[in-house]
């Protein structure tokens, strides 16, 4: 994986090595390699949902894990 930045717009992309090389070689498109840390600093942080202790106080550890797994599955289906 390579990180690319558009020279004019500043747009960042993460692409596989071959696709990145194709874009960078075509100088008229305006893409250049940049550091991954730049991409990491600009990507949005995922919102973390916390389970309150009142909800989990009467559940066993096994049920808590099952509940978290189900919530994760639902989030994954919604994100596509």
C-alpha cells in the first residue's frame, strides 16, 4: 500500500503499489507519494460507543461479549 497526495487539491489516497505507481508516473495527473503519517493524521477517528456499567452489571462476561459482537456485526453491515 502506498499513500498519494494530489499536488493541487491536497486529496489523500491509499492505493496498492501498482495502482499508485501508475498514477505517479502520469505526471499530468498531479499525484505524488507522501508519508503514511500524513494520511493517518487526517483520517477521521471512529466514534467509540461505551457500554455503561448499569447495563452490564447484571450480565455475565459471556453475555457482554456476545452483545459487543452483535453490535460490531450490525455496525459492519451498516457500513457496507
